[in-house]
């Protein structure tokens, strides 16, 4: 399991340039006019994790299989999208299909690149899209609640629950807040997710700055950071231009280029890490002579559920998990030495997998 992140933003903020760089393709045409991206482009990238390479080297694994992250480049929204302006509802539907939203904001000055509103103001841009998503949710909520009336009169428990949750979301949105501010009980969590409201999606603000500002940001990105903190959201500073240049270089050249620019790592690494934190994701590993592989799970996942990420039969027939902490595996030089040192543990169904665990599952077929 990886996760799917939708790249959204107003036209000409650098979405498609960033998408091209992140996926190392030219699938999304980057052009200086609105709506150059008509259909959502989808690209997968390997999630960089130095730990996987270390494990593979120790186990002499023949192949290395990282976990993957999917980016969806969703065409530019404009004011009025909730009413069908621009390419409106088509984009809103695409957003429903992603796990999180990477909201790209223009934080650079460039007279050669047209801004759809004729000015550079990333906070106002964020508010424009937030408003459109809230309006779209509000319209959806009103229609859905009207459609539930008959079922509620018939004492349909599921309909009553849906209506109650929709009412909570409606109250939040009418108060000027996205639906994600609503706190739901554990008993309602699944039904809440099934509502698929746009404004329940976690948001990561991506500040697209010029090359010279990539390491420290600028006044625009500082304003976004302040806004994100006030909302309880996160942000990351990236130069789409730099990412595009890096994507065309070999690994060694890219490393030298980053050093010259005063950057410790590529924006892709920072974006993925921020995305993992946003969605509370972790990684565990399976390691052997055949392959070293990374698997993505939600924080708090039990051992049987983690096994099910590999195959459903692993979860159904789960017996136990043999686990070694990453640090122990590396420090002691592999599975054999870790086992001899008493660092391999047998864990049952109640074990909660930890980030970096090296796991081997035993199960009944």
C-alpha cells in the first residue's frame, strides 16, 4: 500500500511542472495558459528510503522493491468551479478519489508567467480553492440529506447515521470551516470516510518558489506557513524548476546540483515524507536473499493487518510475526546474528507494527 496524492491549485502555479519532475515524465504538458491539463494525469514514483538499501546490502538481496506513491495531476481550479466554471465538476470528482491533497501555491514573481487573478497572493489562492471545495461539499450535502428523508422516516439506522454526520459537516462548512475540523467517534469513523466529502481530505500546502529561494523560502512561503499552522495543516517549500532540472540528471549529478543550490535533499523526498506524516503512514520491511521490500501501513496497524498488505491469506491464516527492529538488524549484521543476540521477537495478533520493523510472517494456508 502506498497512497494517492492529488496535485491541485489554480492555473499556472506550477502543478504540471512539478508533476513532470516528480514522475520523471512529460505526460502532463506544462504550458503558460489555463487548463493545459484536461484529464488528470497519473504517475507512480518509488518512495526513496535509504534503510531499504542498507537492508538489501546486508542480506545480499537480488532485487530491491520500494513502496510506491501515486501522484494525480488534477487540472487547475478557478473561482466558480463548484458551479461548473472552468472545467469545474470534472476536477472536483477527481479530488474525491485521492487520499490527500497537495495544494500547490504560487510563491514566486515572474512577469512572463500569467496569473489567472492577475496577482501573486498564495494565501488568497488557497482561500479560493478552499471556498470552492466547501461550496461543492455543501451542495452535495444538501442533496444527499434531502434524499435521505424517506429512509429516515422508515427508521433506517444507516440513513439516520448518515444524516447525522452530514448535518455535522454542514454545520462546520456553514461556519466557514472545512469538514475535516469535525471530530467523529470511532463508531462513526467508517461511515464518515464513506461520505467522501472533499474537505475531509488532509491538505499539504506546497510552496512553489523560485530557484534562488528554494532553501529558505520567501515572504510568500512564510505567509503560507503561518496560514497552515493556524489551520493545523502542514507545508513544504519546493522549487518546481529545480525539481524539473534534477529529474533530467543522473544520481551523482543530481546530488552535486543539490549541493550547489544549498539543498540537503530533493523536493520529492521532502514532499513524500510530509505526505507520510500527514496521513500517519509508516514503513515495514521484508528481507531475504531473493528481495528486500518495503511495505506501507497506517500507524497503529496490527501484525495481522500488516500481513494482509502482502496478501489476504497472510491475514486470514496469521499465526505470528517474527520481528527485528531496523537498528538491531543493521547493527548486528542481519537476521542470523540478530536472532543469536536475542533481538528477534515472536509477536502475536495484538502486536502493533513499528516503523522500520523487519518482519517475517508465519501463517496457515
